[in-house]
């Protein structure tokens, strides 16, 4: 399937983003370079990164290699990264971005997200200061102040678009009430066990597209208990996949696309990276979408950041 067959959607600032990207969270150094190279060779153009994933140098090497060998130009790529929480002080925001630009070996980002609404006290760089109990020290810096500093990055043409990640409805509204540049997306955990319908609808009403991370419910997470259901093995989804002669992963990704979402599945397997792309030659029937919607669970969220749950800006 040609690269052009991954469709793009227009964001509220007039730019366009491919609806399917490669996630790089939990992709280990030593694996992620080959994964990014395989994805670009397979036609992916949207690469989702973050400095806290501790692999942006290797992602940058992969991007540079694929530009050098003529597979792609920088202008054809859509590169996303995130402002980590140790750079929430307005005077630190640009410095945080510049570390990422250097590591990724690019002059600008297509999209820069505030990774989380809570700031961390900086020890150095992306390393958080910790207290006597080895707990991360948070700050009371208002995320609206941080957002206003991010707006300046657009004005300086260091980033083309800005957005947020892990924000709730009220936090989205506070940004909208105080911003000059609106967020184009809210990147959040989203999958059938935690379908985020209220948040998705709220964002859509504001013209903000939801980006679904962990669309497979992060099956490799180390903190999962043995008795937790496994989304990729759910009998209802296995049945739907069999009906369409697709993988369960294909069904999960197609579900996000049909909801009008962007999605960024992580994989380091070239075969799965290619397979995850095979979602644009079919559509789910309404009855199947209804069955998938029924899988939503009150305890379906798997990414909690619960160590800062008492903070006034904790979003969950």
C-alpha cells in the first residue's frame, strides 16, 4: 500500500495530520531506530515522540537515515513531540523544545504537545527532583502559563501546531478561555475498555481532534495484574476480526479512525507495523461498532499517574 493511502485530516489551524502514526513509547533504544525506519519505508509519515521515552536520539537517527537515502523528505514527515513536565516554567519551555529538536535532528516540529497538565520540579534537564521518600516533587505552575509560552514557539516557527495530552474537559476549556492559539488535539489513552466518549465529544464540539494513545490498552505494561482482561484477546473483538478477515489490532485501529480520531499504535516489529496499516480497505458496520462500544468499563483506564492524584491539576 502506497504512502499516500494513509489519509490525513485537517486540524483547526488549517494544517493536516496523518490519521495513523507510529507510537514510540516503550520502544527500547536498540529497537526504535529499526522500527522508525521500517515504518517510514512502509509509508508511515506521522511519528509520535517524547523526550521522556528516552529514545529521541535514536528516532532522530532513523529520520535522518530515511531522509538521506531518499525515502522521504522532511516536508513529507509529520513529527510530533511533547513538552516534559520539568520544563513547565514559562522561561524553560523553549529550552525543553530545543533539546528535542537537537535529538531528533530537525529544525521544527509539526506538532508539540504539553505532555501532562502538572509541572515537576527540575533537577536537571528532563530529570525530576525527588523528596526524601524518592517521590517526584510537583510544582503549582499553572498550565495556562505554560501554554502561553508554547504559543510563542509557533510565532517563532519552531513548531507548526500545538496541542495537549492527558487533559480533561475543564482543563481544555480553561486553555480555550485564555489562549491566543487553540490546541489542535488532545492526546489521551483511548481504547474500547476506556472509550473516552464524553471527552471525545467535548473536544469535537470545540473543533479539537482526539488522538488515541494505547489503542491496544498497553498490553505490555508491567503493572497489569494477571486477572485483568486482555483487550487483544477479547472474544467480542476476536469475533469481529474474524468477520472482516482482519487482526484484532486492525479492528481496534479502525474503530478509532471511524470515530474521527487519530491513533498512534506502538510496535517495533516491522511485520506488525505494516499490518497495522491495513485498515483503510474496509469499514466497520454500525452493529459492530455498537458491540465494541459495549466493552467500555468503569475501571478501563490503565495509565493513571496516580502518584500525583492529589495535585489540584490532576486530570483523571
